[in-house]
C-alpha cells in the first residue's frame, strides 16, 4: 500500500480539526452576520472554507516541499502576499473614509 494512502486519513482529520477551531474566521463570520445578515455570514464561511481546502490540497500536493526547496519562489510568494494585504488595507481604509462622510450626512439629514 502506498505511503500516502496510509497517512491520508490522519491528514484529513487534522485538516478538519484545524478548520473547525475558532479563530479569525469565526470573528469574520460573526462580524459579517451581525452587520450584513445571515446570508453574508454564510457566504464568508463558504469563502473561508474554500480557501482552507485549497491550501490543504496544495500542501498535500507538495507545495510546502517546493517552497522549502526553492528560496526565490518562497520569497516571491511572501512578497506577493504582502502586496495583496497592503492593497486590501488601502482599499478598506479608503472605503471607511468614504463611508464615514456618507454616514455623517445621513445622520445629519435624519436629524432634520
């Protein structure tokens, strides 16, 4: 029997346990559910689980070993991830600034 068949059940169980642990994903689900309703919260859960599944499959396929062996690829993925996070942060900051002004106008209009 191939080695991967022997370790697959333990790998799948560990992946399931890690996916079920509360953490940032739970905070995201709660925030989206409270702010935008149950459908938005469930959409956040589905998106998160698809991402976890993708990383699990990539790890099982050997992406981790490839990144350990190839330093340039490892640094490149880290830099790409950092750029994406910076871009998301800027977009969130711009959206918050715009929403704050719109909310202030709505509150002022509602007070009149």
